[in-house]
C-alpha cells in the first residue's frame, strides 16, 4: 500500500443559528467548542466528495437581570469536493478533517453567527502486488548473485468503532445536579498496543461539566480524569508487529443520571471513537539480482518495481512552557475552572537527514471572574512548536505519517491577569521508504558464442575495481568464484568452458 496522491485544502463554513424559543436571549458568548463528524467519502474521476457536519456548542450569558448562563448545541452540515489527481471509484481514501478556527458571534439576541475554518487532508492509497525474483533451487547450473532485502507488507487495514460507557459519581462535597449547561471531553496519554488478534487502546479522558445546582441554583464546574480502555479485534495480528493507529471522536455525550438513592449525582458519559489501523509485517527475502551460466548464454529481462521498507516508527515528545497575560479589557481571573487543548500540524517537511514538524497548540481556559456582571469568562492562546526528528535514509519518495496528541496539559494561575501553561505533546511518526529496484522477471537461455569464448585468454590477471567483487569478475571472464585466485586487490582468473 502506497500513497498514490495527496491533497490539502481549507474550506470556510459560515452559517446562522436561530436560538430556540425555550432558551433565553443572548447577551454575550462566553465559550464555544466544535467537533467534526465525517459521515461519507465518495471517490471518482479524480475527485473526492466529503460529507459531514460541524457540531458546535456555545456557553453564553443571557440578558436577564440575574446574568444567568445557558448554552446551545447545534450542527451545520457540509459537503466538499477535493480534487485528487488519479483517484478512481472504489479506491481507498484516507481523509482527516480538523477545525483550525471556530468563532461564534452575536447577530442579535436570538441569532448567532457560526464561522469555522476546516483543514482537509486527503490521501489516496494504491494497492499493488509484485513478485520478487528468488534464487533458483540447487541443481540448476546457474551462477547466482543475491541480496538480502527487508520487505514491508501491509497485512491488515481495519476501520472500526470503539464504544465506551462510563458513570461518574459526584464527590460528597458537590451538590446535586439541576441541569447541565456545558461540557467538554479531551483525551490525554493515548497508548496503543498490538497483541494477539487485537489492538489494545488505553487513554485518559479529561472531562469538564458545568452544571446548575439543584438546591441552590448556583453554577458548579466539575472536572475529573477518566481512564478509557478497549480492544479492537484484528484477526491475524501478532504482538510486536509494526502498526499505525489513529483514533478520532465520533460521538461525545454527557447526561445527568440518578444514583442508587434516586438523587441526581451521576454523569453518564457516552463515547464513540473511530479507530483506523494498518498492520505491517517485515519479512527478509533473498532476492536474485544477477545470474549467468557456463553452459548457456543468459539474457536477463528486468522491470522496475517499488518495494516498501520501514525506516522508522517512533514517539517523540515536545515540552512547552508559556506565560499568558490577559488583555486590559478582559475580565480578571478569580479561579481557573478548566483548560483544554488542541493541536494543529501546519507543516511536515522532509529534509536531508530527517523531518521537521511545525504546528500550533491552542489552549482554551475557562475561568471564574471576580466581577458581579459576568460569572465565567474564557481566554484562548496559541503556542507554536517545532520538532526535528532524525530519520536515516529519508528521501522525497518516503511516505511520512504523523499524529500529534496532548500527553499533559496544566494551567497554573500566577495572578488575576496572568497564568502559566505547561504542556507535553507526543508526536508519533512513521516513515516508509518507497524504493525503486530492477527486478528480474525472466531468464532466457541462448546457445553460447563459442567463437567469442575461444578468443579470450585461458588465464588472465587483473585488479579489482571499486565496488567490484569476485562474482562480478567471474561473470566477466566466464568462470566460477572458486576458480579465482585472490592476492590482495589482485586476482588470477582461469577461464571455464563446458
């Protein structure tokens, strides 16, 4: 499986959202989050059609006398055509759609303006099958030259969904749940391991829920870390084999539930995670690269083929430290409620001895304010990062796969207008080289030219050239390696005629 073609494009989604009648009027939007659900991919005639929807949720402050909080949850469908040269119907296509920027503004008290910039990365995969020329078995009177090569073969390609259900019980210090206003779920510490016939997935879900208390009507922000684990069946998978896995959220939902005493003290977490995994297997082969015979004239027919070889699969870590100051017109911080992050990889550049990755970590901070007119406020900051990863043998023909995730994210409050961000990013990278080689497809036997052979001297002395071995000399002078006398760089050759 090779990357046949790839394309990158950006699209803008711009739409209005009407607030439902049972929701209060909007005074200001505090915080918005978005997710992409890709529903369908169709390929044909050099084009890829992507169908999906942008899911967004916004926390806002209403214009009533109490400055109460509420939220909206909406979706905007989209369909986009991406030109992908050579893409044909039925071909496998990998698509990655991410949100680079999302803004939700106010048109009037009953209407919001939703605008998003989406990054679309599309790759078409080319499946080919070739035969490698192997040495003839013993008994064939051929003098053969072989090379040992390490081949990479894709043995499985899996698309599946991992579904997770969790119940989160509030600690005793928290009041009962009246209504859920806003929530977000981010993933940390992703770990994928291949075992016998399965892919094991482990990660942590950072869950934040902002809810209204049932008894007091006050707002409470609850944050916790939830371990997530699951298996995806992959028949024939073997522990230790090379694999590539990418996990994306399809559905995230949180609802209020009653505990065993019938009180609303639990959150029900429902996750549906899309899992795409490719399994690779390395195999050593003896490849026939040349041959001759002392009895026949061999005409060798060759054709170029492309073989894949794994250059590297590794996990690199990036540590970031950034101090953020609020603008003068922003509400001061009383207490941090939660922080979330997302990574955008802007550039993957292949260089002479490695790959340079450039991107941006966006950190969203939701906090309590010290002002009476606004209970909560939000600040967004962007931290650029750059990571160079050494890869021996990388060329323009090397396929490079990258997946950047957040391992740790922490926000420390310094004072009412400043906070510090500490983050650890993990970048998984896999480099597969597409190496073109000349492969023997046929050996044609012809009678020996005895007249030309008899004109050659029966014995000759020569000096080995750079890159020349005894096998090359034996072929040139129609003999066997065993009949060559080697003295340092000088050799004595005795011609053989059968």
